[in-house]
C-alpha cells in the first residue's frame, strides 16, 4: 500500500512539472532600485512578489542586469523570503570550477583561463529546454564574467554533464583572493522571459597573481540577504576603475504555480567627481572645483558641474568629494 501511495505521489510530481506555463493574472511582481548610482557604488535591487495581494514566500525570481552596451552584466536567482523547497523541474547536481580536463581546480591566476563544469538533471516527464548562465564575481561584489555554460533541450528524466575550458580569462587587474561563481538553472535568459527552474548553485575559487602569490584580498560581502515573505533582493557593484557609465537595464521574472510575471527597471551609473567630463577623476577636476571655490549659484563664472553637493554653492565639501573619488575612471 505504501509503495502504491509513493508511486502515485511520484507520478503527480512528474506530471506537475510537465504542465504548461501561463501568463499570470493575479501574480504581481514589483521591482525597485535607485535611479542613479556612482561608479563603484553598491547597487541594491529589491522587490516584492504577491498573489491576490498576499506575499508569496516560496518562489524564485530570476534577475538579469545588462550594461549600457547590452552586454549581460549579472544573472542571479534569488528567493522571495526564505529558501523554497521545491519540487523543481531541474536539479543542478554538481557545479565546480575546473581545469582543461574537467578536473576540479580552485586556484586561477590573473590573465589565465578558468573552467567551469556542471551536471544537470531534467526531473520532468517531458522534454524541456534548460539554460545555465553563470556569473563570476570578485568578493567585493563586482561581476567580471557572464557565460552561458549549458543551453540545450533535455530528454525526460535525463542527466547531462558538460564542462568548458576556458569560459574566459581572469582579468589581469582582477581582485586577488576569494571569488565566486553563481549558476542559475533557467528556461532561458530572463530578458527573453526565461524563468528559474530551481534555486541557483554557487562555488568559490581563488584568484592569484601571475607569480602565484595570493596578494591582498577583500573580505567577502553579502550578495543577497534573507527577507520578509514575498520580498527579494540582490546587491552588486560596478567596477570603479574601468566600468561602464550609462543606463543599465534590470529584468526580473518569476514562475509561481504555473503562472509567470515580469518587471523591468533602468538605472544610470555616472562618475561622481568627473567635473570636466573626460571619464576620469584627476588633478584637473580637483583644480577646476578649487578655482570655483566660494562661488554661489547666479554668480559670474558659476559652473554647476563644480557644485557636487547640489546646494547651490561651491565649498570645501565639493572639493572633498572630488578628492575622495581621485583615481577612479569609467568608459561611456
């Protein structure tokens, strides 16, 4: 009798995973972030998922951020409150960094290649498309690579293992020390309505200098924190030393009980302290603000670019802002 009950439960699960997805009617997803961020500043993305006005505490939200050149900047999967337990249409059984032969490897050098390996299982009784985009981040929350590691139609209840070496190179100016890779099992890119098929997986690795030394490293920071039921969030940074300025696009999408919903926002990244607009903060910017020191809005020679505090006057605070940003640079 117990075996019959177990078999029936299993069949219900498999049929459930095979059901089609419909556009949500009562499912609502909100997305929020600031309109502007300084280059290198922590960017905080948050939102809510509700059904009939009630917070959904056991769902997943796939988030994709594209940079001003429409390059994929970061792709993550975050829960709405706690840690959902499934069942999941897909299981990521293994996710590791690897060498050129697919063997586990955790230390990689600046300028060298880095490999990734994944084993994924389709739990459903029907064929489905599975995409696994991977985001690599330094421990200071700056992403440096997004790569589509797996993107295939999978047969019912099948497993596949694949590895790629290299998925890319570790930047020559990479932050030394610990780093992280995040793998999202999705039906496609979130920007193309791809939703999460399971919680994301992660792995850690080390970035060493070319000579093999570890060098100084940043302390690990939180990319995601647990929220109240129905809430989700994600934190990351742009690179303050060479990152892109301009408009970034955030796309969030969620599947819940066979319905999906999406939302989109944009935010602008600019370089605080770049008074002369050449994309970098140097001595010229400090001198320019200093030359306008003491002026008030409406005075002859007034330059609003030198009023970094926006209070209608150029004072010590404005000079300090430029000085604190000294050395930063970005690309439009």
